[in-house]
């Protein structure tokens, strides 16, 4: 303590005595080095030092006690959070090592019973956060299970306990635009748009655009859609709220209206043009979400019989097991095996229409004669049954029993908004239409 007192009592000034040449040069050098703001405050002091006629300078030693906050030695103060990604091929032990956990007890989590073990929710690609103390012991661990659940594992006196609960999600609205170079999915990937949003776009405009044949290089699309976040990280995408698709110079716009149809006390949403026209057609153009046409409607050489004959349907090439959708609301008229069609499904629709789906691998569970289906429902799966040289779907569209070309026929629109609901829709759609117009204007400005 004596050493500290001696240091605190030292002065930066020389002893008070008449200034000689050496002292004056020391003082002038100090003035040059000091900041200007400090210069004027020191000149008076220098004048006092140089004035030998004045009273001598005195030095006082001031010792002041410094208050130091006590160190927080509680266990919580020495804990910290860290996170790592559980990659494909990782073991739980490898994950703990990456997190910096050095805890033999934590390894017991891995040996918990399979169906009830807390790690049964852990999947490759999951981001895991852990709370660890200074000794490397795991205190808590949490990660997302699926898109909606949060798994929390916490340490207690009895060991580790796990719980799964709905994750608190934050909803945000995202606006993005993209240009078609090769395919819809390639364009959405390039613009960092989720695949689920691209699928929704294909469904929204399925009545006006055949995504198997009509897409062109240079087509553009814009989308306003929901994204849900947990702890600042994107967890899942939601519904498309508004969209524009420019196909071969033709612009199509859609706005989601949550209470488009009211049936009793329930309401059902739908997509409409900004003017209120229903975009949903009575029939979808294609029973498959994405595929390729291997044989169109008209004359062709039969691949098995090797003779020319009329092909009264459209064949879609797709891997076995691909989901087949009902192209319209209807009732199951037949589900079984029928000659060269193999496993076939026939739906009866309003207005004298029916649709046929052939060469199926199987039907959706519970599908039988008399069952009702809605447009877009998965009703069957692509196969290679009957007269088929490879897995594909044979699709027929019939009007009053006569096969018609589903790629060219004009489908009637679905139910429109009633006049009493139109004013509310127009007011609702105004803001979303403005967002689409903003993205369109921005794109045109970038192209100029």
C-alpha cells in the first residue's frame, strides 16, 4: 500500500524553483504535445511556476477509496448460450462436442427409450441451442421440431426432462419477384422463394396457365406471402396473399380473400382478380402438380398395339407414386380395375361432366364408390397398371359421356362474389394490389 501511495502522490511538475533554460525548454515541449483544449488551462499554472515573486507551490496527496462491485459467483452468472446445426451423419455425441458440452450425464439423453426419448424429434438440418455452465455441463437444450413445435430439454435435480409445445411464431409479410429462365422452381430458388409458395402459385393460376406447356423464358411472377419466424429464424412459409404472373405478355393477378364464401356460420376463402372475378375454375387444367405430357389428345400410334388410332385423353409422364389430384368437386363413380386402363378411377361432376384417371398404382385411403371429393384433393397415385409401357397417368375429360381435349376446352368459372360482398372485397384488395403494382414498377425501372 505504501508503494501505491507514493505513486498517487507524485506530481507531473518539477519542484517549484526559479526556471532555468533547461526547465523552460521542458515546459515549451510539454505545451506542444498537449491538446489545444488543455493548453489554455495550463498557461496560468506555468505563469505561477515562472513567477518567483509569488508564494511557493504546495503539493497535497489525495487518496480516494474505489468502490468495486462484488463478483457475481452464482451458477447462472457463469452460464452461456451457444448453438450448432445438427448435420446429416452427425451423432448426438458429435453434436454435444460441437456445442462444447463435456458432460457424461448428458449422454444419457441419447440412451432414453426410442419412442419416448427426447431426441426422437431431432432431424438433420435442425439448429440446436444449448445453455452450458463454466464446467461444460449441459443445463438446457432446445430446437424446433417440424414447423410449429418447440422441444425443450432442461436439467433438474432428478436428471433431464423434455417437453414439446407450440412454438411462439412471429408472422411477417414478404414481397419477392422472379423471372423464368428454365422452370418455375428454378426461378423461385434463384429468388430465395420457398417451394411451397411456388406450388401455391401453380395452383392459383392453374385454370389460366398450363404449367406443363405455357411457360416461356422471360415470364415473370411476383408474390406477397406470409413467413413465420421463431427467434429471428425463418421457420415456415404461409399463404400467398397476392400474386401476379406475366405469361407471354399477358398479366394475371390474384388476391386472397379470407371470407369469400359464407355457408351458414362458416366462411371459406378464395383467390380473385383485383376486380372481384373468381380465379378458381370449375376444373383444373391438369391432375398433376408438375409433370410432362408424353402423349396428347388426337391420333397416335398405339405404343403396344402398334397401329394408328385416336387417343382420347392426355398422358402425363411421372414417377410411380406421384400424387393425382381431383380436377373438380365430384363424387366417386367407379374405383377398381377396368381392362387396359388397369386400376382406374372415375369421378362424376356437376353439369354432365366426368373425369377418368387410369394406370394408377393405388387409390387414396377411404376412397370408394359414392365418396365425395373436392377440387385439389389427392385421390390416387401414378402407376403402370393395365396397358402401359411405363409409369404415367392417362387422364380423360368427358362432357355428357364424350371425351374432350382438357388442354383446349374452355372451363366455366367457379362461383363469383355476391353483389353484397363485392364492396368489402374491393376495399380489402386495394392495399394488396398496391403492393403488386409497386413490385411491377420497380421491376420495370430496373429493366430501363
